[in-house]
């Protein structure tokens, strides 16, 4: 099985909770780690992660560095 995930909304999630966007990005990274570790046991043989679009380069440098 092949599963593709578009990683989007981590920064907005954090902002909605009054947290820095980078906190959301770290939370997203932790979630991805759990997914990657669980995937083989779920029969996922191929996992595609779309994590960084060309538009991300327009973000503040500090945020890009965190991504």
C-alpha cells in the first residue's frame, strides 16, 4: 500500500492556541515520526510526505530554518 501525506496546518494549529508557529512545526515532526514508525505494521510499504513547498521560502528565515 502507498500512502501520501500533505503536511499542512501545523503553524496555524499552534497560532490558534497562542503558541509560536515553530511549536506547531515541532509537533508536526513528532506526529510524522510516529506515522513513519507505525507504517510498516499497518501494511504501508511506501510513504510519501509532502513537507515543503516552494512557497515556504517566502516565510521568515527563522521559520524556514525550523522547517
